[in-house]
């Protein structure tokens, strides 16, 4: 698993990009219920990262998973 250190603003941008990809229907293999659950998970993660309650998380990508460590801006 790849590990990346990013600023809080960069982490927020990554989460928003993943959320937008889900909403654009880029995830064809997911059912509507799974997609809604993923969007809800990303929304919660977005709130937690913005509030500073989360300092690391795992982000799924097309090449596997990336563990993201959030550093202060």
C-alpha cells in the first residue's frame, strides 16, 4: 500500500475528486445503494478532515489503496 503525506487542503481536494467521480457515474460496477454508501462515507470523511478530527485515512484508487496522512496547512 502506498503512503502519502499531504496538507489538509490537498486531502480535501482528493476527497472531493473521488466524490465527484462517483457522482459522474464513473463507478459503473457499483449498484445505486453501494454508490450512495460510498458518497455518504466520503461526505463524513470530508467533514472529519476539514474539522481536523482525522489525521490519516485509506483512499481507494484504480491501482489499489493509498493511505493518506494529513499534515497541518
